C-alpha cells in the first residue's frame, strides 16, 4: 500500500503535466477562434439589438477574457519551472477561465427576445458551435470543458423553457440532450487522452529497456567473442578460415606454430600454397562438393609447411554461404603423423606375428581342415533343420484349425497363427509362456490347470491326469481376448516322456457356423412338420367349410319356397344364415392362410422389380399404422430384382408393419430400409448363417416394446401370438417365414425388451446369368430358414 500511493500520485502528476501541455498548445487556437467569433457575432447583432451599449460590454468582456487567457498562459509557462505543482495551478486557472468565458457566451441568450426567429437561430448556432468546439479542444480536461459547456448552453435552454409552447419545450429538450452528448464526448476524448499518455509513458519505458538490453547484448557478445577467441587460440588442433577465392582470412595459433608461418604471412597466403601438390585435385573436388551443398565426411590430406615438410592431417570442413553463393570454408585439422607411424608399426607387428603363427601351426593344417569340414557339415545340417522347421511352421500356420502345445504347468510352448487369431490375438508369439487354460476359458472357470487334480471340469486338463486322448462331443466355449465366447470342437492328446505326461497338444476349430446351420436345419424341419400337419387339417377343414357354405346358400334360397313361415321368422332365419355365412367366410380366409403357409396353395414367383410394389404399399402402410407412428422409408435408387411372388412380397411388408404398429401402442418410429447388399464373406449369427452373394436387404425396425428370448424362440411358429385373444391368429410371422423360405432367402431378428425390434430379410438378387436358371430351377424344398438373435445394448 505504501508503494501504490506514491505511484498513483506520480501518475496523476504526469497526467496533469500532459493536460497543461495540451492546454498550452491549444491556447493560441482557442484565443484566436474566440476573438474572431466574438467580432463576427457583434457585427451580426449590431443592426438588430437595441441595447448597443450592452453589446459593446459583452464584446469587450469576450476580448478581454481571450487576451487574458493568452497572456496568463504565457506567464504560467515562464514561471512554472521550479513550482511545487505547476500542473494543478494551471488547471485551476483554466477552470475559472472556462467558467467565465462560458458565462460570457451564455449571456448572448439575453439578446434573444429582441431578435426575430432567423436571428435567434443564428445566435443559437453560434452558442452550440462554441460548446462543440470546447468539447473537442478542452476534452482532455473534463472539468474545464464541462464548466464552459454548461455555462454556455444553460441560459439558452432556460430561455426556451420560459417561452412556453410545445416547440420551445422541444428545443429546450434538444438543447439539454445536446449538452449531455457534449459532456459524454468530453469523457471519451479524456479516455483517449489518458490512453495516449500511458502509451507514451510505456513506450519511453520500453525504449529505455530496449536500449539497456541492447547494451547488455553487446557486452555479452563481446565477452562471448573473447571467450571463443581464447578457446580457438589455445586449442591444440589447427583451425583455419578460407574465403571463396581460397585465401586465408583466419588461422589460429596452433596452425601458425605447426606450419611455421607468422601472422604477417597469412595476408598473401593461399590455401593451395599449404597443400601438397599431390592433394590439389582431391581438395578441389572437396570444394566443388561443398559448393553444391553436399555434406563432406572426414577429410584426409597432406599439408605443406613453410620449410617444405609434409604433415599428414585429418579433419572436417564446412561451407559458408551468402544466399546460394559459396562465401568460404571453415576447417579443423589435426596432425596424425604419430598415429600413422603407430599404425605402421602395429601392421608390421601383426604381419610378423601371423608369419610366426603360420610357421608354428603347420602341423595343425590337416586337423584344421577336418575341423572346418565338420563345422561346414554341421552348419549345413543346421540349415536343413531350420528350413524343415520353417516349412513345418508354414504348414501349421496355413491350417484353419487352431493348434497349440502346453507343458506340465499348462504354459504355452507352441501355437500356430490360426490359434492366435481364433483367440483374438494378432501374433502367436503373444501366447508363448501364457497359461492357456486361463486364456481359453477366461473367468468362466477361474482356476489354473493344477487346480484340476480332483474332478477337473476342463477336459483338456483331464488329459494331463489320464494320459489319454479326449475329444469334446458336447458344446464347449472358448473365450477371446475381448471377453466374447465362441463354440469350439477340439481334440487334446497327451505328450508322454518316460511314461510320464510332459504336456499336451490341442487342436480346435470354431464351430459357430456348424451350430448355426444345425439350428437352421432343426428350425426348418420343425416348421416343415408343422406345415404338413397344418396343411392336412386345413385341407379337411376347407372341405367341411365348403359343405357348410353350400348348405347355408341352399337354406337361404329355399326360404321363399316355404309359405307357412311368417315374415318375422323368415327374417330371423336369414339373419342367422348370414351370420353363419360370415363366420364360414372368416374360416375360409383362415384356411387359405393355413394352406398358403403349408404351400398347398400355388406360389407364383417371377423376376420382381420391387420399385412398383414399394410405391404401391407405401400409402397402405401409412394408413395402416396410423398418425401416431412416424414412418421413415429409405429406399435404394435402383434396387436389384429378386425372384419372388409380388403379392406375397406386399403381404410380408404389411404383416411386419402391423406387428410393429401393435408393438407401439403409444406411438413411435417405424423405419423401412431397402438396399443392395453384397456379402463378401458368410454372415454367422447366433442361429442364422447367410452365404456370400448379392442380396436385396429389407430391414424393418421399430421403437416398440421388443421381445424376450423366450418369445424369439417361438416367433415363427404357427398360431403362436402374444396378442390378446381375438386380436391375432398367430399366422403373420409364419407366413413371413414361408415367403422368405420359398424365395430362397434368409431372415434375422434382433430385439430386446423395451428397446424395439429390427427384422432383416435377405432375398437373393437376380443377375443376368441367373435369370433363366432361376425361372427353371426354382426350388420348392425347404431352404435354410432365418431366425432371431437377441442383442444387448441396442439403441432404441
């Protein structure tokens, strides 16, 4: 707090000094403008004001104030030096001058009653102009500007108020708004002035800081150069600098001492003069490479001293460029004379030693040849073994079955690529040394192999105990790295050594596809049996309905032949006969649906372009589901044709839409998607398998109540329904299943309770090659049916 108050006082004093300086610069302008406007105003009013004496007094008052302003400001500038606070005193004088001048200009309003409207307007403009000028010229000193503006505009505003009437009241209001606006302008100008004052002060500080930092940098650079020069002069290596023409511009002390030159010799000395003639071509090549911006490795050359001695040296050379032009080179070299002499002595010693060893090992030549031959044969055997091992590894990695081996502790000692991929790993190396029981079974068992000594629940672990091969005949699950499980069939064989079990070899494969196909076959056989039973019953029932319908028609036609019947009795019999006829018609419709499901009705497939059926069924779907359900249709622009019955196709979409509507009693969203789908690899679901091929994929999804697992298991069974009695026959999904089966397609269901249902139908697309074959070879036997699968975390 003690430091902040002096700083604030200093800043305030600085602002006052800047205000005084600004006021000083504006004094001549203000005084001159005031004198000129006062004279012109007096001339304007001279002919129209009856009080000429008062006009002269006003003019003299204005001229006197302007002259005093000019003279007073000059005297303040002359006597302000050394004053304790010249800024504050000058600002106080300026305030009283502005107050007095404002009173003078405001007194012009006293002449307004004797003027006509035009002259009043002229006087008003003069007064407003003086106030506006004060706002700009005195803005940096707000209280001075405010004193002038208020005293100048207040009298004329009062004059307008005293006149009365709406017009003058409006003029008074505008005058007040104008005065407030000018006061606001002075505050803005004052803010800009303060900002400029602080900016100038900050700039001065920054300039001083930059100057100080530049001086410090110069001192640091000088000190760094001194250290660098001391280092260069005292280092033992020869350091040199050569310009673009090959002349020396710098060498260090070590260079002069080794080369025998003095500092005065360097002025006219060229790099070529210090290089042995045999090395000239080599050095020119180095210069050319440096000029091409190439990097040059260690340089080995020979220097020539002043007295003609040759000095072998090695070092490094770098280039200096000015733009793209080579400006010179820098090099550091070291005398390697002693090292070369040492290398030569070492070479002679090695040669002598080798000669001595050769003489001493003449008798070992034959033994060495045998040893070399044995080593070569062993290397060849190792190569063959490695090639055989690599070939075996390639064969094992090429199999589709997973194969791995474990030791007595269940640790993996070998695994092929298929094993790693089936278990969710990228490479078999990741499995080596791992507990295969823990990896294959995950947290399902939660025990290691050694934990299965008594009644083991893992059949692979049982191999270690029994020492006999075992094959899984039931469904067994392995766990992938991501935690998902898949069905496997495996064969485990023990590895026996000295009558003991040393480990086991396990072969397994993913049986998910086989289980899906088996499930499809079971579902197809069950549906076929139900269809045959249903068809037989429906056929006999249809015959009975025909007899009933015929007798009802006969009864109705014979009523008129019985004259003894009263009209009332005849009407009652006709009413009951019509009710029986309607019931028989509903029974006939149900029978027709049963016969269609059992395929005893004709199925008329043809190459079908689904564009027209989709367009036809769209309005029917919207009318059927009602306004509370939003229908969204996403249809492929050019859908592939399929081989199917057009009427059955429309009925399937209608049945699915009705089921979706009933699953959304409170409304929701129904989405119909139809697109071309190319399946490159087989699709394997929980209980459905779709082979590769081109399909027209039809998907209908809703946001309804969904289905449980138990309902999904029976969703395609005839007469199975979850609706209330009398609201469903249970044949809708069975007919959908029959249509997909007859069209050689596949169907899948994904549903979860509370999250809606999505039904996807895959119908084989008809290509140009298959059009004729599809018409002639259309099968009527049961194909692989689809079935639903339950998925988790499905967005509704």
